[in-house]
């Protein structure tokens, strides 16, 4: 089962799950939760390949290569370690 670790706190997720709910439990704040405010930007330290490709909202946000929106990203498989 894939694991998401943010700032040292870890939760297991189902494969293909949106990481939003786990991020809320792990302390990531959300403003709009719709991909337009950028409040929930995560810096992915490792496991970027374990996330599904960026969606249109993330592409429009013009994130750095190691950043993802917690409200939009989905885990594909394997572990992801991030900071907020």
C-alpha cells in the first residue's frame, strides 16, 4: 500500500487515491481546495514518479518541477515524501 509522508508524518493510501484527505490529516492547510489558490503546494522530496501526472489545474499554476498541489495530486503507487 502506498505511503504519503509530509514533514515526517505518514499515512497509507489506496493506490490511485487523491492525497487531499491524507494531507488534511497530516496538517496541510487548504484555501480553495480547487487548485486555484496555491495554498497547498507541496515540495516533493522523493517519489514524484509515484504520483499521477499533473492535471490542468496544476499545469496552469506553473509549479516548479518538484512541486504539486495537494488538493489535485493522486498517488499512483509507492511512497511519496514531501514537505509543506
